[in-house]
C-alpha cells in the first residue's frame, strides 16, 4: 500500500483483500498489465 502511495499521480490507495474468486493474472486490468510490463 505504501509503495503504491509513493507513485507520482497517486492520491489515494485502498487495499481490499478478497478470496473469491481466486486471483489470477487474467483479473489484471489492461492498464495494470501495461504498468507491470505484461502487455
């Protein structure tokens, strides 16, 4: 959470842990994939 909050342009961070559905890379948004270099 604090690492994301340090990024330029980030004004607010909220972390929500969910267990259902199980996480998989397919759940990453297109913007998230681009930011992570997964595109």
